[in-house]
C-alpha cells in the first residue's frame, strides 16, 4: 500500500519510526511493536513523468487484504498530540483542541470509522462530528 508522506517533517519522522521498528536492532521495545503495525516495505518517489508531482510514499503492508468487508476505525492515541519540537503556537493550538475533546480525559480521540452494513450491503462512514451531537 502506498501512503503519501505527511507534510512538514512528519513524513520523515514517520519513515524514521518504521525504519527503527523494522531494523536489525533487537531493542525489545521496538521488536514488541512489530506484530501490532503494518510491515514497512520501503519508500517510493514518483516523478512528474509518472503522473504525480514528485510525491514521496511509504510502502506499507495492507492489513485489510484478507478481509471481505473490513471495518476501519481511525483513532488518535495519547494525551498529547504535539512533539517535543513543536512551536509555542502549535502547542497552544493543540492543547486547546485536546482539552475540548476526549484526548485529555481518556487519552484517545475517535477521528472516524467505516462500518459495513450487512442489511444494505454498503459501508457507512462516520467522521469525528458524529459523536459530538
């Protein structure tokens, strides 16, 4: 599966994370993550000649392949949603968002989900606003 690099330095940070987890290093903390995340298969850059704008992509295992009607949940885990190098402005903005959601209280926030409805044989997509009503 091709996952586009995130903007700013987040794409490179995600790449470094995958590389560390799947490196030859036998750090037990990193090794323990391997069964829980998609396998890292490398990176790819498509040039403009190939129909893209030179975008970088992470190549990761598609965990949904074995499922006929996979249901997917996007969840942000953790009480803090900014990194140690974040600007004061970003820390302030994220802290406000965390305080107005379940992030601070429960340590996670639901972003969206896609659930198969067997009665209609269709998927139903719900975004973060669904649970706020």
